[in-house]
């Protein structure tokens, strides 16, 4: 047992922290101004191209990817780097080509893609030239129960024909989004667990209509490319667009979800850290009733609790990352679930307290806190609501022999 | 002691509930569509005029005002009616001419206004023909400590000349906003408590510049008329525009704040009730893992706790309203403070849980939950943050003889 | 709607507060000393007789009983008086002959008892000459589900013969305990709801063995007469000892539970008030780091929150009492359930915070806090655990039309 | 970074878990029976001697001590072993000679003791032949502020003469307790931080009177040897009994407190684990309303949250232990403080929830839960209340440069 990052990770953290602090944070205001005056609503702010170029130059590109083309980091090594990108979740992940949902999509392509699929989609994604989205959630069914996915993927000669409606397809509206990975039913009569498949759908295929982007707590999430509600109306793609084995859509998606949840959690840790940095600075400098807020016992208690909570949450994520590396995502699933339950609620609490210490400014666009809060709130629902994860954690307890020798370390 | 509403209140509640349910709730979608296609960003949706006309016809107009021109209700009588308007906070209060900040402003004019001021401003406000705003909070100082207000109001011949910057001036941007009540320093050398005054400033006076509207958790609060950041640059108004006694600005404002806090709290109770109604309905109809959410123990516990919390919070508000009626706002200030601390956090909790039960839809514009949440979050900061109210409550405890005979009922 | 106690109640509160403060609180230390040196472990401390005599003289006797022989108070009138007895839960309720479980037992006898039963048991109970207990909970089954009660009550000629095991029979060990009301199965083949009956069993009947008294968080609850685990081994009593209709044991017990829960809740409010009084006094007088604890923001926030929580909880109990008076216990059951969920957890929180402010003294016998905490903890389980009450509250929500017109006041 | 225990630790854990499960847990009931019938109230139950002999035989003795005579384990290595002893806090730590306060006292003697002191006290302590106590807290002053310690230690010829009153001297009443380490003022006129010293006082020295043992939530803590309130009335000991440098009592005690807090925290983790094991087993086997409690969503959520919380808390303790090993207690003080705030409240929550799932049995002596709860409650106050630790954590945040590069890993 050892709680120190490796020298390799420390070196990358040093470099990345410097990049985030000196390049990304100052770019936030510029990006906001660029977007405010931009004619194409869903394009990236021009400064993003500069950030991406700088990240590439500095070897801070595709850090997320363990496979070829990426940095070859383990989950445990990548986690503290993902955390640093969470300080500026609208800019930093994309600047490093480490933003969801592209990361998960690239992992799927790297692992399950055919040579053609890799050439057509993975290569430009790894270069940051295009974007992609993952179309899974449907508006009419409870997505906490994934088996509810109903979009129809029918065979017709050499093609798949997709018919159905999806929403919360994050990044769908980005102007450089080129491809959707769409989950649907290819084999309705197969046994449960073998009915769904994933198909690659170029976004300019006839029949694909993005009806709108849903908001999150009032935010349009332009940076992320919104959250598309998409109608797939008899959308026809070649059979070669099947991604991974037919009927194994959930198994394929699962491979994507474990690391994805951990990445989300690590970014949330970074968001919480930024909230702590902001409220600490505010407390030091804001005077009320004749003394700085930092002298108030309640403010001190809040900041101390924030420190305790975020440190505990980080350790839980790192442990899950470590276990994924050592035993694989399946064995690590309960540690991932624990992190997924703990981290968003922790980040919510911290960011909300920071807003309170800031007063009105904390709710407005004058601080990033409200945006950070909406991210944390969103991630409490995305990737499975808490209740589903809690149930599986409880079942693991019930399944264990309740003996002292069995207790986890 | 009696927990039943009076027959008079029950009758008004019946009528108002019918109005909100059958007129206001169906108007929400229409209003959203009208705003979406409206050229003037800060105007009311056209359907508002219909709602106002209907409310007037049905005797549901100016219910808030105990004085002449209002309904003559006590705070205790008005409270459950304000609650009902909280079900649709963007439409219902304004439809009844009972929306903040106009209500508080009308109360000030009714109580402190000269005959001329009443004719010029109170009369059209009571008719719902114009809007008004209250300009108190300043960006550079901690507004938890009200004595920090710095805007300069200098005498110059027969005029006042105002110079300073305000923000969070709610409703400032409404196109029919005509007048700002501005708090500032008229007597910098007077003893504390006698330095500030309130001056009426027509919004078209030269030197008044609304620089922007601040957002709340990503919401622009168009319905409310935004929250203006306003520069007052040597704004000149006649001395007759002084509202209330010179140097007594805080005492005057205080008269406004007690009932105002209670009105806010009652509307929040209504918002929480709407969240409960929404999540209850969702739980009854949404099926996951083969059974309705309503059969899940965790969902049941959440809804039960929501019921318990909102009922307790409502009683605390009603008690404060009753005490204001019986002993006056000053004697009721601790009961008001207790309600002010309890209600926003209660509403936040309930609405957040409702969002969780709805999943993605709960965060988006497809339900009113995200908007309701932003209202509750805002009101936890507005009118004094929790910490200030807690301190005064604690001091009241310390000041009491700690004897059993002194305990409150 | 009116939040003032009636003049009649105010007068009784005044008298009772004086009694508790000047007679009961000073008796606590004396009673502890008397018990410490008492040869008979389960007898009352001698000072109790003095307190009872004084209460009788002052007209503070049997306040709980609405029927003949009692004070004729409504639940709403009695509630604030029960609260005052909660300041000293080990002495004050018994001093007034208002202690559980005798109060509930007397109510049952008053309502369902035959003339003989009344003469034999009710009369001496009303005089405070004997004690009684109620034997319902069984060790081997989940008592959250009352239908689990299994003790066998067989007919044998003119007798009932009881066989089974009970525990948590509070007051069973009191040396002046003379009678147990025992719930058991008389009609195993009847429809559910008609199987159980209640039988009066003199505690000296052969076959009644009290095996032990269970502790609560380390407390032996001597004052209360402990919590007996009792074996009923072929205990024979005459058929005339049936209390209430045969097969209607639960309906009879239910009549006892509604007011009983409210009495418990009101006493808990008093316990929480005593904790607030204690911690307030401590905060005023204890100096750490150069200033009184009362100057610490965290202490202030704690005391303010305690005030808010206890006031809200009290209002919920009073509302339930009022509704019982106006519409009966059945109609009031959801208000009772809400109070039952809210009050013990509120009291726990407040008392725990008071312990923290006191430090070590708060945990020890030097303050009543630890004992008060154990009372609150016990009452969170007694009379139905939270989860059962939450479920019934949720079902009430699901059953309501989710329309604004239906919302409760 | 690595979350696996070393093979050496795994081997010890295996052996110790087997010992706790098969030797200690079955001994709990026997020990309780032995104590119930024991004439000398404050002696160990006879079975303790068997347990100690067995532990010695198996190499499970003095695991806590890094110095000569101990197991030579680091804090990080010892932590998971201390955790296992927390499953049975009244027996296991003493069986291994790893119980507070002896562990801390042995560490002080090992580090600061003279050869004579070591021979006289350390040797028999290491053998488990005698017990010791640490007399620091005083009843009349706030012990959250350690500089308040007032007991007078005057020089008189070759002797120290001690006069003062202490309480919460844990283990003072154990019949085999032979020595108290007493903190007091030797140099009242020295600068703050140089006034206090620690003196070894044999408990049979004239003038030492143990007036009573204070209880904790109704528990007498017999196993631990109670918590003595001790009068030191002109107690005379030779100057050679000074432990550590004169005037450096706090610095010496501090060396004891860091590891001590971590040991306490680790045992609390074990207590929480036992509560989880108990409630999980209960949920699997207890049937209510026709199905096992384990099928209830609320029970599942509780158990899942318990798992998440205890795992997060454990990681925080392990991290603090690791940092103590790597950088020393002073550098690790904020990590220790964080663990000290987090762990007792976490354990309290988990144990309280377990009690609720058990119902009445959970509050009584039929499960260890109530005793475990009292341990957790005690440790939230012992070794510094939360508020003091929170303040120092907040100050560390304020002192840090709020830059991303500074954030902790």
C-alpha cells in the first residue's frame, strides 16, 4: 500500500497543472466572449484550436487512451490527470482530446472497431478533427433499467435500418460531430442480454433529425455540444457499421462505462477542488461585519468539511481505478459503483456551499460555480442513478459471508 | 390554538386553486412558446394580459395588500394564497399582481408615499400597468452586512444626485419597469442607522444604465425581468422623490422585508408542493424493473419525507405570519428568521429529490423542476443568507432566561 | 387558524412549569441518590411520593385523561403540558400520574373496561397506587409487522390460558406493578384482523416469570420499571379478564396508540427543549480559547438550528393533536405518523449536539443528556419504526389526486 | 500508488482475523457472564488471561509498537490489524496488549523513559502484567483548549508534589492499574508551551483518590477500567519520575496523540464493519411483511451507504497512517485531523442505522451495537472535539496558495 503518485504521474501532473492554470483558466473568459458573438451556435470557440495545438505540442494529448495512439497510462495513472481537467470542464478535457463522450467512443473503436471503422472514425477522433456521440437513452422508458432500450434496428438486405427516438445524446449538436454510436434492438427474440447491438451512424445520414438540445438546470451546454433529442426515421446504414458483436451491445457498452464513470468522477473531484479554491480565496478576501469571512467558525467548518469530503471521495475513485487496472472492470464494479454514488453528491455539496459563501455572485455567470454545480447534478443522474448502484452494492454485501475474514481492506 | 383556515380563506383558496390549476398551469407552455418567438426579450408573454384580466374579474387581484386598494387580508390569511401562486412562480404571482418586488414596493408607497408619489407610482402599480424594482445590493461589498451599502446620494439644490453601482436589482429589465427605489447614503456623517435613505428614480432618468442581467444557475429569469446590474452615474431626481424619512432607509426597508420574506417562503412552500405532486405522479406512472417507482421503498421514503418536511416548513411560516399580525414584524422577527432559514433549504431538498426521480427530464426544460430549484437556491441567498439569521436566532436564545417557564409555545 | 394557547392552557402551563422547575428538577439529584442506596432495585425513589402528593394538591393530576377521573383536556390542550413533563422524563410524568404505559392502559380501561375491571384496576391506577404494563412485542418476530404477534391465548372452560414470550414490556419490573395487559391470539382461524385479543393478567398469577429487563443504550431504565422479558407459561386467568371485544385486540390497541404516540412526541419536545436550555447555558458560561463558546459561530448555528427544528417539530405534534380532537385518531393517522417520524430524529439530533457542546460531561451522568438521548433513541423504534410510518405516508400521497386543489393546508 | 496490503500484512491479517473470529468473538458472552458474577468489579474477566496467552503464543502480541519489544510494524502496517481488534473493542485490543491507553503510555516510555522507568513500568506493561493510565483532562476547564490544564506540580526538595483534580482518566479503576502519567504545570511562569510536564505517579501513592468512574451513555466501561475522576492531594513522588523533558509535557503528549488517534480511528472502522456484518445478517434472516428485510430498498440503500462510508473512512485513516510513516506525525497532522473528524461520525451513523434495522434488540445488550455506539460517541469527543480539528484544517487551506499546482493528491 502506497499513497504517493509515481514519478511518471507526478511529472505529468506538474506539466498539466501548469497548462491548466496558465493556458486553460485564462482562456475561459475569452471562450465565453467568443461564444457570445459566434454566429454558429454549436461550434467550438476559436481559442479551442489554440489550446489543442498547445496540448499536442506539450505531450498532453489523448492521455486517456491505454491502447495504441494514446498515452499508455493505466486508469490509476490517468485519474489524477483527469482530475486536473475538471478544474475547467468546458475547455480542458477537449483541449487534451480527453472529453466525454469521445473518449469512451474511441475506446470502443480501438477495442471493437474493424480496420475500416478505425480508419474512418478512430483516426480523425484521435487527431481531434471530428467529434462523435453515443445515442442510448430514450425518452419514453426508464433508463435506470437499460434493458428498456427499444430503438429498432432491422436488417434489410445489406443494411441496417434504424427507427426510434433517443435523447440526452451529449455532443450531438457540435458542428464537428460526424458519427453517432446508436444502441438498439437487432434481435428482439433472442434471450435477454443478446438483443441489443451498436451501430455506427454518420450524422449526415438521411433520416437523422436532431430535434432539439435539452438544457441542464438552465444551461445549454454549448461547449459540450448540447444533449440531442434525435429522431432516427428509417435510417439506413451498411451492415459493416455494426460495432462489436451482434447482440452484445450491452456488453460492449459496459466496457465503455466502467472507465467512463471513473473519468467523470475524477473530473468531478477537480470541479470540487476548484470550488474549494474559489471559496477559500473568497473567504480570505471578503470582509463582513468587520472581519474576513475566513475568521468565521461556520466558514472554517465548511471549508474543513469540504477538504475532508473531497479527499475521501478522491481516494475512493483512485481505489476503483487501481482495482480496474489490477482485476478488470468487472471485478472492480462495486468499487466503481461506490465512487459513482459518493462523488457527485460530494461535489454537489461542496459547490453548493461555495455558492453560499459567494452569495449572488456564486449563482451567476461571474463565477464558474453554477456551471460546475449543473455538471455535478447531471452526473448524479448520468451513467445510472444512485439507487441502482446502491442496490448492487447491497447485494454484494448480502452475497458475502458475513465473517470477519471476508472483510475488504 | 386552531389549525384550520378560516371560511373566508378557504373560499379564496378554493377559487385561487381553481384559477391556478385551470388557467395558470395550462398557460405555462403557451407562455414559453410566446417568449421563444418574442422580439422584445424582456417583455411579458402576451398571455399574461389575459391572466391578469381574468384574475381581476374573479377578485383575485392585489390579495397581498392589507391597506386600501388591496384585499385587506392579514398575513396569516394571505399566506396560503401566496403558497398557491408558488405552484407557477413565473406566472401566477404576476397574474394576481402579487409578484415581488412590486408587492414590497407597493407596500412602501402605501405606507410612506406622499400623495404625489402614490398618484404617480402606486396607482399604476396597483392596476398592474407598470412595474418597479428595488435597488439595494452592491457588487463590491458583502450584502449580508446591510450597513455596507455605499451608493452616494448627494444633495444639490433641489435635487438628489445618485452615484454608484447596484446589482441583483430584480425586475429592472422588464420593459414595463418604470421606477427604481434606490437605497443609498444621504448622510454619511450621521450615526449608524441614520445614514441611508431611499429615493425614487424613474428608470428613464439620464445616467441610469442597466449594464446587464445576471443569471441564476443558468436561468435568465426573463419572466421576473432579470436581475439588473445598474450604474447610477450622477443621476438627478427632485428632492420630492425621497421615500420615507431621510436617514431612515433601513427602517423603511425593514418594514418591507418582514412580509416580503414570508411571501417568498410561502411561494416556496407552493413550489415544493408542486415538486411533490410531480414526483408522486411520476412514481405512480413510471415503470422500472417491472414495477412502478411508487412500489420502491426508497421512493416511498423520499415522498414521505418530502411531505413531512413541507408540512413542518409551512407551519413555521404560518406561525411567523400569525405573529406578525398579532405583535408586529419586530416581535415576529425571530419567527420570520426561523422560517427564512428552514424554507429554502427544505424546498431545495424536495425539488432536488423530485429531479432525481424524474431523471434527465427533471433537469431539463421538460419539467418545471430545474426552474423551481433555481428559485429556491436564489431565495436561500436573497433577503439575508442563512448564517446571519442563525446568528440572530442564537442571540435570542442566549438572551432568554434559560428557565422552563420561558420556553416558547 | 390561531397559534396561541388558550387561557386555560396557559394557566395550566404556568402552574406546571413552576412545578417542574421548582419541585421536579431539584428532585432529580435526590432521586438518584435515593436509588443508589435503595435495597429494592425496582422501587420508586421515596421522593416520588412527595412529588405525587404535591401534584395532586395542585390539581396537576391525571391531566392526560379526557374521560371521567381525568382533567377533561383535549389532546391539543394536553400536549403542551406533556411537553413540560418531558423536561424530566424519569420523574415528572409519574409525579403527575401521566406516565406511559399507565396512561394508555388507563385509557383502555376507561373506554373498554367492565365495571369490575374498572373497580379493580382503573381506580387504583387513577390514584397512582399501582402500576401496570402492556405486553405486546415478542422477541422472535418483527414487531414492525404487528400481525406477527403469536402468544397463544387458549380457551379452557371458564379461563383463558396464555402461553408465549414477550419482551420490551415497559414497567413490568416496577415493584408496584400489578397487572399486565397481554396481547395474544384467541382466534387463530378467524380472518386477519379478528384473531387477537387483550387479556388482563395480574402479575402474581402463577406461570408469569419476568426473566430479565433489557437495557437501552446501557441504561437500565429503573425509573420506568425496566423493560421486561416475560415468559407466560400456561398462565390461567378468568374469561372475565378479556379487555374489549374478543378478536379485536388490534383495534383496541390502536385506540391506545394514537394518543400514546403524540404524548411520547410531546415529551420528546420537552426533552429537546431541556437540551437546548442546557447547551445554551453551557455556551454562555464555558470559556475556550479566550472567549465564551456562545461567541463561536458554529455553536450559534447549532443552537439556532436546534431552535428551528424543535419549533417545527412541536407544531407538527400540535397539528396532529388538533386533528385527533377534531376528526378522530383515524383521520389524524397521517399527521400522527408524520410527527412520529420527525420528532425522535429531531430530538436525537438536538441532544447529540448538546452532548458535543458539553464534551465529556455531556456523555456522563453529570448531565441528563445521555439519558435523554437514550429516551429519544428508544422512541424512534417504539410504537413502530420510521420506515413503516413513511410507507403509509407515501401511500397517502399516491392515493391523493395530485391536483393543486387537494393540497393540504 | 498501490491499494493492496503487503504480503506481510495480509499474513498477519489472516492470522488475526482467525483469532478474533474463533477466539475473541465467542469469548464475549463468556466474559459478560464472568463479569456479572465477579466480586471485584474492576478486574478483567478470567477469560482474558486465556486470550492473552493465546495471542502471545500466536505472535499477535504488542503489534502496535514499532520500537524494540514490539512487532516493528509501521503505522500503515498496523492499521488494518487495529481495525480487526475493533470488532470486539472490549476484549480484542487487551488480548493483544494493544489497548488504549496502555499503547500510548508504552510508546512514551519507550521513547522518553529513563532506564529505570523502563525497567519499572515499561517491562511489565509490555508483558501485560500491569495497566496504566494517562491523567490529563480536568473537569473545570474546556479541554478542547489543552493549555487550560491546571493541576499544580510543585518542586519540593527532591520531590514533585501534585495537587489538582483530573477526570476521564480511562483505565484508572482497573485493579491491575499501577501507574498514572499525570500532566500538570511545573513552570507556571515559563512561556506558553513550556509550562507543563508529565510525571509518573504510582497509583498507590498517598494522596491519590479515585472518587468515581464516569459513565458513557449509560455504560460503566468496566472492561476499559472505567474513566476515573481522581483527586491528587499533595501527592509526592521523586523527581526521577519526570517523564520526558521538563516543561515539554505537551510536546511529549503530542507524540502520543498522533498514532493514538489513528489507532482509535482504525478500531472504529472495525466497529463499523461489525455493525455492517450484523445488520447484513439481520436483513438476510429477518422477515417482515412477508419478505426478508434484505429485499427492502431502504435497507439496501442503508447497507450500500454504510459500505461506501466505511470504505472511504478507512482510506482516509490509511492515508494518514502512511503519511505519518513517510513524513512524521507533524507533517501528517492535517491528514490525522481529517480522519479524526470523519471516522467517529461515520461509525456513529452506521451503528445507529444497524440499531434501527435490529429494532429493540439493537438498543439492548443482546447485540454489541449499543456498546459500539457508545464507543463511537465517546471517540467523537476524546482526543479533541471535531470543531478544533476543523479549524486547523481550514487554516491549512487558507495558508495554501490557492493554485491548482498546490492541490493535494
